[in-house]
C-alpha cells in the first residue's frame, strides 16, 4: 500500500529531524486501521452500528444513508439530496443556522464517544438535510 509506505517513510524523516518527538504510534495506528477503512463491508457495519446507537433519538438531524449492498471494495448506499454541512452558501440559501449545525455536530460526536463508546471518525463531511431545521 503506497500511502502507508510513504507515511512510514515520512515518519522516519520526522524522527530523524526531531528526535524528541515520538510519532511511531501513528504508523502503527495506520497499519492497523487503514485496511479496515478500505473494507466496505466493515464500513457498512459501522453505519449499522451508528444507526442502532441513535435509533432512540427522536430529534436529531443525523441521518445515516441505508446500505443497499456491501462487498469488500464496493459499497452501495441510498442517495440523499442535501448540501455539505460546511457550505456557508448552502446553509445561508436554505436559512440553516450555522451555530445550530455546529451544536448538533458537537452533540452527536459527544454522544458517540461518551455514551456509546464508539466514535466513527469518517463522516465524509456530511450532508445537512434542509428538512432538519429545529
């Protein structure tokens, strides 16, 4: 895997330039998690887990697209029409309060970490559904 080899090489360069900083853990972390990140069956399982964790939350803009099928290299998910949560233009055009978006994202990630003990750090920037203004 080219990106992993490149990363390990860069970490070795950083180690030589800055011997007081310890970054070898980053290479270990990538070696363990990068293959999982590229396994779309695993990603589909993450989507199912987050969906299950949030199924009892009534008022949330969080929406996990439904997975239609998953194979190791192919993930087919439901198409959701919306806009990026970080698009100021989209939010302004649809009268969506940026502060509300920020608060909701913070609440969702805090719940993942502190209540569920599972943090899915791969939100793909997200889409903000204009029907979720509250």
